[in-house]
C-alpha cells in the first residue's frame, strides 16, 4: 500500500474507533475503553459530515490511481454508513441499539479483554457512568422517530429487560475480581440499572403504542446495499430469482434425504424427531471430544489447512452469557489485541432443572447438532477462516469482518463435510440441506420485508412454515432481518459463489485440481471483494504447468 493510502486508512480507522468505542474494544483497540458512542443529533451530524469528507479524500486518491483493498473496503463502508444514516434512520427506529451498546461496552471489558483487571474495572466504571447518557439519547432519538416497526420495539423491550439482569451479573463478576473497587463499581452500577428501568418504562408506555410502522427500506436502497455493502452485481429481481431456485432445490433434496432415512413422515417430521444420540453427562468433555473429532476428520480428509496460530479455548459458558449462547457458540479473538484467545463456549443446563427441561436441553446438545455447530463455527468454519484471514493483515481482516464470503463459507462447509461423508450420522445431510433452505427462505423474507411491505407477523409465520423452525426462532430471525436489510444475503449467495468457483477451478485444473489447494487459496483471498476473489482463483488454477 502506498504511503498516502496507508496514512489515510490509518486516519479513518482511528476516527471510526474514536466515534465507535465499543467496536474499538471488540477489535482489541483500547484507546477509547472508557467511552460509549455519542448518538445525540449534533454528534450524529458531525460524524456524518466527517464521513463525507473522508469519502471525498478516498475518491481523490483513487483519481490519482492510488488504491488498495483497504481503501476500497473503507470507501464502501463510508458510502453505506452515510446512506443508511440519511435514508434508513435506524437510530430513530430501532430502540435496541442503545441498550445493546451499553451492555456490550461493559461486557467486553469485564469478560473478554486481556488487559489488567484494575484497568478493566476502572474503564467498565467509566462506561457504566455513560449508560444513563446513552439511554437518554436513545429516548430522544426514538421519540422523534417515525414509522417504527412493532417487532423492533418489542425486541428492544426484551433486550432491555433481560439486559438489566445481564448487567447485574457482569457487575457481580467485576466486584469479585476487584473487591477493593466494590463501592465505586456498585455506585455507578446502580445508576446504570436505574437507567435501564426507566428506558424499559419509556419503551412500553410511550413507544410501543405507536409502533405500527413497516420495516421496509425500499427497493432502491436495498439494491444499493447489494451493490456496495456486498459488492454484488445483482438487483432485487435477480436475488429473488436465485433465492426461489435455491429454496426449491433444497426442498427437493430434503425430500430425497427423508426418503433415504426410511419410515413414514416428511422431512419436517424427521428433523423434529428427538435424536437418540444425546450426551448423558459431563457436557464440556463431550463437546471437547466433538471439537477434536471434527478437527481430526477435516485434517485427515485433507480438505483445508487448519490454523496452528491463535489459541481456541473450549470452556463453559459464563452465567451472564447464557442468554446469548443457549447451547454452544464461538466468540472470536479481538484482532488487535496481542495474545488474545478465541472461545468456544458450551452452556451447561442449570442444576435442579425439571426432567422435561433437562431432556429438552440435552436434545439441543445431541450429536448431530453438536457436529453441525462445530463444523460451522470452528473446523473448518468461522474460526478457520478468521485465523487464515489475519495473514493478509489485521487492517484488511478488520474491514472484511462479517463479509459475504465469511457467511458463505460457514454455510458451504456444512455441505462439504456431508458430501465427503466424514461423519456417521445419517441426519447430518438432512440438517445441512435444511440450512440451505433456511438461507434461501431468509433471503425471500428479507426481500419481501424491505421491498414489498411484508408484515412482520406474516413473515414469522411464513418462515416457520417454510423451514420447520419454531415460531420463536422465526421471530428472532425476522427481527434481525427487519433491523438489518440484506443481512441474509451472505449465507446463500456466498455459498453459491464458492460452489461455482470450485467447479470452475476443477475444470481449469483438470487432473491436477486439489480441493485442499482450492480451499486454502480461497481463504487466503477471502478479505477481497467477490469479483477479485474469482479472478485470482481462476488465474491460479488456469496456469499452464511445465
């Protein structure tokens, strides 16, 4: 990267971290650990104007033929941020933004930072002092908001109610770790908890009665997000056609898989039948064995080079994280924090649970579901991709976080391991194809919510009926889609692109084609836009050999 581009990238990143301090902490940048984002109208306007200035500076450099992948990604991010602020107005409609920032701001310092305990405690206190302010800004912004969807307000109310208990648990953990700061911690924790109570009352009494708006951002903005956020040459109509075809293909495969399993009933019946291969005891050891089994199977099959750097810790889910990790889940390591660790957390059912509750909990830990979770989240899924992507540089990896190929890879690997028949569970393929159906169905719901005025309640019913998930699971999915237009795209389109590139590279490579080489090459390029990834992959496999 040329000096001018490098300096501008550094300046813009520092500005973004300063203006988004919780995101900075998540990334392992600790210069702003004592702050929470300022979201009042004046701060928002100043931030918007600064983003426009930086966008002009990037364009000026590019006009001089000075460019880099980092500049490209920053330019797209700035364009998307500017347009979403000016047209979507999510800060005036999605009330969950404010308690989420407050909770994650404290959570990252208490639970995940590797900085010294007293430093983390003092910075957590600083952020708790900021919680009443950020929730007050939320009240004012949402008060002026128009066309607020009911599902977003109810999601915010639920987050605020459960978040208060979550914050209490974080505070207890902090006091236990740094007891000499107990008085100051509890003082500002009490203020923060009171602010949560007031915010919940505000949502229920003032915002819920007038939350009768629609989620949709419109076709023009949806198409813009496809083009700039996801770097896709697709429009709403193209995406809809692809999603319909994918849903039909997945449904057909599910019917075939159900027939192969034998017995009566549809694939929906079979996928909802309790698995008889459930763990009996010691769930943490059970999951550790699954993680190791999957790692060895993927390594033995020669599918991809697994990461050797970056420590992965399989551990029990802390009490305060049980609400967001009901069964098991992956938490990535902060990119810019030296010696940071990634965690795979396993949620152990609470002692004293009733027999039927324990049975339901153990069903969520069944072997087939455990295999799917580890494949998607760890080997060869998200953890493998994230560790490989770091080799391209932390700045590029940071700017590419959550991109289409990351989501697509996590979906792709489910089909990969079933096609390779790495495991002995006959239901694994059924679940993998249901994942394909869910990805396509989420895209169709996303499209209809944002471009055709689909009612959220209808969306929940439709998604549950199409995919066999529960109404509650569908509600969470629809709430996420309502607040984040086009967020469904990566899992489906990313996977389709990877499968297409693989077959094209197989044809070009002929007898010399190696699945491992393809996957390693892909992961080495996964921070780049899709068109550049495709071009470089085809070049690599199209080289003439002596």
